[in-house]
C-alpha cells in the first residue's frame, strides 16, 4: 500500500494484492465525490476511457477505482522531448487525446445529470468572475503589476459578455490538461473531471494546448487544434470561423485562471515550485500578444499582460536553490514595507455557535462578516480535530479546495474595494470577520490568508485575531 496527498487535497492510496491493484481515494468534499462518481459511471457507460468505479462509501469520503498506472501524458511528454520539439510518439498520444475530447463534450453529455455539478452547474458569469478575480488578486496584485482598477474591471465586463456569447450547451471538463490524462498501453484514460459543468467547447481544448509547463511548440498546437476541429465536425455543425471567433478569448481566460493558481500557491503559500510554471505561461502570453487580435477591445488587460511579459521580477521569481533544495520567492516581488498606516484593518475569526460576530469597537460600524460554514470542514476529520487553520496540514487541505479559493477571491475583491475607498476618504478603521462552526479551522485559515494579502502595504495597519483561540481553556 502506498499513500500520497494529491495537489487537490485528496489522499490517494494504491492497494495491491498479488497481481491485482486498485486506487483508493479519501476526500471529504461530498459534493465533488458525488460529481466524480456520477460522471465516471455515465462516461464509462458511454464507452469513454475513464476508470471503473469498484465501490464507494460517501459518508466516509472514500471510493475505490481502477488503477490506470503511473504514466501521465505530461510525464510521457517530458521524457520524449527532442530539443524544442517533441517525439512523434508524443504527437500521436496528443492526437488520441484530442480526438476523445468531442466525445466528452457532445456525445457523452447527452443524458448527463448536471444537477450534481459542483460548485456551479455551468461555466456562467459567476464562474468567469471567480477566475478573473483569482487572477487579479492572487497574481497581478502580488506580482506588483500596474493597472487601473476601474478600467480593468471594464475590460473584465466586456470579456465576460463576449465569452458568454458563445454557445454553452456542452460538457466542459474544466481541467483538461496533460497531468489529468493517464497513458496505459499507449491509450489515453481520463481523470479529474469532478469540476465539470455545462459550458463552451473552446475552454477544454485551450486548457490542453496552452498547458503552461507542457510548453507545446506553436506549430504543434495549430496541428492539434486542426485535428480537434476535424473530429468535432463529426459531432457538431460548427464552422471553423464560428469556433475561432471565441477561441483565443477562452485561451486567455484559461491562462489567467492558471496564473491565479500559481500566485495563490506560490505567493500566498510560499511554495516556490508553483511559480516555476510562470515563465512558460508568460511565453504563451507573449505569443498571443504578438500573433492574435481579439474581436473585442481589452486595452487595460492586454496592457497588464505586456507588463507581465516584460517584468524582470517575474523572470527571476525564484532565487538560487538553498542547500536544502528549496528556493525562495525573490524579494523583488515582495510587498513594500508599511510607512505609517492610516487605516486600521482588523480581521477576526470566530464561531457562529460559540459567540456572536465581533463588534466594531471603533464606533464607525459596518465592515464585513463572511460565513464560511458552506465550505469543506476539516473539523469532520479525526486527523484535523486537534489542529487549527494555522497548522500546515489544515492549510494544505483547505488551499487545495476550489470552493475555498473561489470564496477567498470573492471576499478579497470586496475587502480590497473598501480598503481603497476608505483610504481615499480618510477613514481610520475597517473590520472583517470570518465565521465558521467552531472558529478553529476554516475561519482561522481565511483570516490568516486575508491578513497576509494586505500586510506590508503603505498606510495600512493590519491585525488578525482569533476569538475562539483566545478563549481560556
């Protein structure tokens, strides 16, 4: 038996007996488990290459699935590069993967139960807003990229409207990339579609072809896109011209979503290896800026991309490795030191069950109270019960949840707007509270992350307090 903790927060166990093996999954986000199990059975029933589900126990957050081996498409690609190109057998593997995508999107989407989709039933305006805010607050802000806030929001609005004008009546896999494809005996098998929902055709093929670290050559991307469109034509009446009108806008939004993830894990969580994908994403952005003209005007967003691709700090995100093999985030992208704060930002965690939300002691009233009880709860697992949201195991668990990241992006967006307005108007106090059931895990984690986001800024004094943790025991 071999266990590991996946990037998603899942505990993955390979179970072996003589010449047989299976993979066990332990994960306590019930909604995602339901989606994965339902989708797996549906896709397998339609003849798609996904793992067979041997059994499940939802109350325990566990299920058992077919073992598809150890080789991902990304690993196969990495082992078979030829200079700046890739070996013919890798190209063939990608062509097989691309040819399966329309079957997921169209053929197998018929009769699919979209009611189990989590956290949204479709890639709608809310989903797009989450991705764009994720990019803005977890990458642009932390990397120090200059932009006009209102003009960027105007661009986001135009981009969202344009994306939503594409037909969205298909299955959107959501994370269709090289690490989620297993190769067994040369054939592709597919994993990690539990975030699937209704959406446009363009997003998934963009995810695969502009997967940052895969670093596919532009010519190969074009050839694979042509192969996808030729296969797609057997399933849908859609001209190449119609498809290409929206395609590169979806490429951009997928890259932004990925860069938000790199920033969250790299800048926020101080895990430098996540930032190693940034130079590859910047390379993709540079190619797009040089070769693509979008049918809508996004001057501020494209200007931010220009700053990113020209940023010396982003090209040198990681300092030379230490003796222990771990790098550090370069100081050039760290937030500037505070120079005498004028706004006191007080952030609290608390328990809805043990106490009322903290009161504003400044006399101004107002602020924010965020209810985190709808998020995955580490307190339900025995291994986390004695820990808090400041402990590494809980941090790893919560930061791996898409719903937690999306919640944080929305909360950060609202607080950010108030901080800027309050500073401009000369206000002296702003209070933010995060509440959960016990005031020990989710609320503590959220308060700590928000505090790190704002610390070090000029004219801002940040304090974080944990009401339940301060109680006498």
